[in-house]
């Protein structure tokens, strides 16, 4: 089993790399639809609609006009997540996402950070580089 560290992860908006990414997450899920009928001895289910969402945390970079600045709430973007980098054979996830939130945090004794959240609309494709 191959293990990976997050140091090679990359986030892109379209073909543009988002600057100063600290971490990101991807949540893929599917609804379940119960189809148990009278007389069954155990509950049974079918797969329903799928849902995907992502979050990205960065050190704030106001000069990243095609990355961080493209992630404005209400924007529809092609969000591409590379958990292990862009080496041949590495897996990545891509789809159209609606940016749902943007938070800028300015601590007294730390780096200015930005957090973004998005909900994918439609299918998220898992592919290899």
C-alpha cells in the first residue's frame, strides 16, 4: 500500500494553481434510499444522488488573481484537487463547483489566512495524471 504526505498537494481553478495552499479537503457522499419491503428480514438500500464539497485553506495572497481571488462566493469554477501532486499515475479530482464561502482570518500574532468552501454541481471525476 502506497502512503502519501500532503506536501505535494495542489489546488487549481481551471488550469491556474492556487497560491499558498496550506491544506484542502474533499468530501464525496451518496444518499441512501431505503427499499425494504414487508416480509424482508433486514433493511435494504439503494444508492441515491451523489454530493461533493471541498474546502481550501491558504495563507492570504491578494496578488493571486487567478487562484485565490477567483474563489469568490457565488462564482462557478472548475475546481481541481491533486492530493498527491501531478506526477504520472497520481490521482486527481475535478468538477464544476459553486464557491459558497470565503473567510479571511487576521490574527494578532500569526499569518493572515483565507478559507474557501465550495459545493460541486454535477459529477466529480476521479482521474490519473
